[in-house]
């Protein structure tokens, strides 16, 4: 094997390891939501069972129709969650295409909604409709999931998650911000926040803390998009991450769905 062939082989192995690392981080985010998603499915099953019993006990059409409607609604909720989870975990496409930013965020919020509710985290949204970006949808959703999970973990009960989407045609950006009202990050740590394996998370009761991989991968993904990621933080008040993504026009024949 020539030196050139060895270099090509090593480069291929490096790409494979990089893809595996990306997938590991993605599944780690899913793991952080496992408890809340299990709780949500337990609630859905309880709804289905209770209204099924109601339908069996009562013979009148009005009561049965109500029971069927509630069972159908619960089933649709379960389908929405499982579809979102499978799409998030399996999507490894490397394709870049125009995507509606609000749709990307909405799909992620389906997965994190119960986790936020369980920890009594409120959500404040400031969403400009019709904002499109030229991105890899799977990778951007991975970033959003990571930032939202990090934000929730930084806050106590009663905290506020802030989500902002802005179109910036003058500078050519579609901007997405994820903020929290948590403990904030000291300036000396803020300068290292995107360094590989650096983490501000302390180990919990089970000895589990941050890996320092998530934000490092976030920066790499954004750089591969030729975008930017910025962080602002104040100790005791919270942190705000802003993604600047290459702006795109809405493809012909597609309309904004954010107000639907």
C-alpha cells in the first residue's frame, strides 16, 4: 500500500469515526428525554384505557363518540411523538436544502415539550414566520435539541426558555436563538465553551455529567454550513445561544406553514 493509499484510508476512517460521534451525541440527547417521553406515553395509555372503558360501559352514541374522539386524539399524539423520535434518530442525510426554520424548531419541540412541562419550564416564543435557510435539516435539529436540553438542565423549576427566529436579509442570515433564565456561565468558562470535552455541567447523584462533546459538535456543524454561532451569558441571569444560518428564499410552490 502506497503512502497516498494509507492517507486515503486514514481519512476514510476519520470520516466514519466523525459520523459515529455525531450519531452518539444525537442519541445522547434522546436519552436525556427518555424519562419524560416514557411519562408521556404512560399518560397516553391511561387516556386510551379510561375512555375505552367508558365506551364499553355506556351504550349511548354521544358518550361513545366522545370516548372514540379522545382515544383517537391520544393515538395521534403518540404517533406524532414516535414519528418525530424515529425521524430524529435515523435521519443521517448529508443533503443541504431550503428548510423552513420554524418547522425545524416545531418538530424538535414536539420531542422536548413533555420534558419541559415535567420540570415546570415555561416557553416564551418570538417567532418571525416565513424564515428559510439552506441547511441540513437533521444536523440543525440536532443542534436545537442539544441547546434546548442544555437550557432546561441549567434552570430550576419555574425557569423560562426563550426561542427566537428572525430573518436578516441585509446580512444574508436566518437567525435562531435559544435562551434560558438559568445560572449563567462565568466569563472564564465562556471562552472555552466550544472546546472539545469542556463542560460546565457537574455530575449528578448518579455520577453523570456533561461530556463536553455537544457544543463542540454544534460549532463544527455550523462551520460546515458556513454559518456562525454566538453565545452571550450573564451569571445569575441566563445564557443565550444564537445560530446564524445561510438564508434562503422559500422554494417555488411552497408557502409558510408557521401560522397554520
